[in-house]
C-alpha cells in the first residue's frame, strides 16, 4: 500500500472535501469537518499501518468526524427543544468573551442546580452532564425508564423556573451589566 508523502494534506484535501460534502448539506460545516479530519489524521499518522490505501484510511477518519458532527447536532437539537432558553445562552457563550461567559454560565448552572430539589439536580446531572441515557439512569437509580422520563420532565420544569428566577434576580441587581 501507499505511504503518504510530506505533501499529503495538499494532495488529498480536495478529494476528502468532496467526500465530506457528499455527506453534509452545509458547505461551511464541510470545511470545518475537513479541518477536523486533517487534524485527527495528522495526530493518527503514526498508527497508519498501510493495510488499506491512504485515502481510504482518511475517509474512515472523515466518516468518524461526520458521525460525531451528527451526534452532537442531534444532542444540541434535542437539548434546545427541551430547554429552549439554553439556545440563547449558548449563542452568548460563543461571542468574543467566550471564556468569561462560559465560566459565568457554569457558575450560574451550578447555582441553579444547587437551588432545586436534590433528586432533580442529580437526575439532570446524570442526563446532561454525564450524558447517561434514560435506560442507564433507570438502572443506576433502580427505577423504570418511564419513571426516569417523568422525573426528568419535572426536573427540567424545576430547573427552568429556578433559572428564570435567578436571572430575574440578576437583572434587578445593580451589578448586572
């Protein structure tokens, strides 16, 4: 099998981008995924075993990046559909003050989680911080999946109420900028 030369990025990028674009509708996202694929491939280059053609190996890495993209997009869509007010917060977190806003957001989320029922806080942490599925949470807590779904619904409502209350307190304080 072929061994990549030092110019492999320039050589394979156009074909790799075409491969990614066939799997993605958004051209800007395709360019981002190309970059992610090239970074991953560069880091994994020492593990390339030459058992498959180099381009096929690159496409395998791209396929994983594409899968990650759709998985993250699905999680984001689901989360924003359940807690739509978080979308505005996420938009704020990607502005020029990204790190400061992200740290502030983490503190505020922790504060709100601490202010709600401990059981609700725990189930939200399992679902949204640890990333556990409903089935996994049910197993950990010794509950049925239906009971977990019900608790998650009530926990989301409690979180949302506490979040809105907390933000109203911040807006009414003179420290709000």
